[in-house]
């Protein structure tokens, strides 16, 4: 990776604008866009340096005030637009095979990395054995079991499970082996 620096003298100072560029050919559109952005930024710096400092502050203050006013007045439109664009970018990113492959390789690397797995295991053990976690889980379960909708859902789920013959037989065998002495089996 090479670094290209563009320097321009500005009122007894030099402003250095550095752009990190990879190895790109002149046919590369990203490289062309990067060059255009760098040139536009250099023009803005030149124009801003030509304006006296008090006037620069006034222009900045008026610009910020106008931006804040426009944002306040059109907040719902701005919020809807930004949310829509963000959702669109997220949907495109998540549907991209490259992103999925990168995420899969990252997770695979993390799962296969010994020190990471050891740290995650120690974190989980610490969280499970911590008094705060146990108290929070007991409180959550207590509130869940007192909720009539949860009780009805759990009852319905257990009835569906026990209506299966194979599961009912396996459960009966487990209870029988747990309660009866081995000589009675």
C-alpha cells in the first residue's frame, strides 16, 4: 500500500492531505473516484484558506444553524429517508454471499481459536456461577411461571410432547429406572 501526499502552501502554512491508496490501475473506477475526491477536497481547502478566519467562523456558524434548522423542520422526512436507506444497505449486505462467507469464516476462526474459546468458556462459567446471574434467572423463571399465558403454553407443549408414544415410553423407562431398585426391574 502506498501513501500519496498532496501539499499546498496556505498562508505561511502547509496543509498535507494524505490519501492511502492501494495498487490500482488507471482503469480502476474506485481509484478514479478516489482521485476526484482528493482533488475536490484540495479545492475546498484552498477556498477555505483564502477566506479570513473571522468570516470562516461566521460561515461555519450560519451553515451549522441552517443545517440544524432544516433537520429540525424536516425531522420525520430525514428519519424516514435515513431509516429506509439503512434498511436497504443492511438487506443488501446481509444478502451478499461475500458477507455471508466472511461472517462464516470469522465465526469458524473464533470457534477454532484456542485462546478465544478458553476466554469464552471462562466468561460463560463466570456468568453462570455469579450470584447476580443466578438471582436474575430465578426471578425471571418465577415471573414466567406466574404468568397464566406462559403456564398455558408450557402445559400445551408438554401435552403435545407426552402424546407421542415413543417419547412417553422413553420417559416412563427413565422414571422407572430412577425410582425402582435394580433388582425389581
